[in-house]
C-alpha cells in the first residue's frame, strides 16, 4: 500500500483533505481525474495556462507514485489535447544516473521553481529542448548578483 499526502497531490478543486486508496486498480483515480478535467474545462484560457504550469510543476518535482499515476496520465493527456505541455511526453522520467549535475530554474507564467537533474536526457524529457537550446548561467550570476548603487 502506498499513501500520498494530500498536500503533495495536484488538486485544483481541493475538494478533499486527504486521499487513501487501498486498491491501485480502482476507478477512483479515473473518477478524480474526470472531476478535475470537468473543472478545468470551465476555466478561461489564461487560467488554464496557469493550471497547466501548476500541474507541470507537480509532475516534475514529485515522483508520481502508483496511487496517482493513472490520474496524472489522464490530466497530462487533457493538457496535450488543449495544446499545452506538449514537450512533456511521460509523467515520470527514468533516472539512469544517480549523480545530480544540473540545477535548472524554471520561470513559467509567473511561477519560479527549481529542480536538479542527473543528466541532459532527463532535462530534455521534461523540457523538450536540445542541449544546444538550453541557456547555461553560472550559479553565482543567478543567485549572487551584486547590486550597484549610485
């Protein structure tokens, strides 16, 4: 049995305080995804883009366990059908290396979050960008900027 904390689950309608799913093959994930999709379909384009960023943040920062895998796949399919998150093909990326090498700062639609990647392949799976399309900056340029005063 796997239990996920409710605060770790993408839930834009926030109807439940906690979720416990004892049967991994149950239709609970499908029903929950259908309720969320129904809610997302009522949003205007700007709000839907904002929700797509929140969903993207959830699936790249959290390893999606089996208790939410079908739920996440259905929501990713919904966003793909609406022309969003097309670069993200799979919910979870396979990690072949264990050494963390690349700190990536995402700035998307007013949301800023970071993730450390083990390989360029993993980074490409999340962003859809080739290594030559990724802008690299030394960390001290991003976090340690010296402010010049007049």
